[in-house]
């Protein structure tokens, strides 16, 4: 379940760096309580070891599109040569769930929280939302 994935990522991020592509990825993960998030935006890949100073373990969490796959491969090569312990399990879990973009994770989790075990939308939640929006129109 994605909730379990999130809980484990929160735990791992306490003592590990989490690398993502850009600011929307970082913002999505921050909303979910993930710590130590670094983006590649505006940085040279060769500067990564300096950026990650103080961390031994690094979670690679790049998008699963062609661009993300290329970045993952390059970053993996650079950091492996520098002796970092790379964690790719989280990314592979996203792949198995068909989630291609890191920035979509928080939306996926919100959707799960709005459905019950059978995949049915929680009607009480939607009723409350409708009531709230109707009050605001008055």
C-alpha cells in the first residue's frame, strides 16, 4: 500500500538524502513530511558529492519517464563511484504502481485517503465538502 511506502520513506529520510529532479517534486514530498530533499535543478551532476556532504545513504527518486531514467542512470554512476549507498526501492515501488511522476505522489495518497477499501469514494467526506462549499456561496 502507498501509505506503507510513505511511512518508510519518512523514516529513511530522517538520516538519508532524497534526490529529486525539481522543485515541484520537492514540494510534493515536503507536503508529505519527507526530510532532507535535494533537487538537481540548477546544479551540475558533478557537484552532487559536495551537495550531499554528511550523508552516507541517498534515496534516488527521479521520475519514471525517459528523462528521469537518464538522470537516474547518470546520478547512480556518479554517486556509486563516490561510495554512496544508493536506495532505489522507493522508485521501483512507484514503477510497480504505475506512478510516473514524483510530483503526483501526494495527489495519489490524497485519492487513497478519500476512498474506502473497495475503492468506493467516501460519500460522507464528499457530502461534507459539498456542504462546506454551499455555505461559502451563501
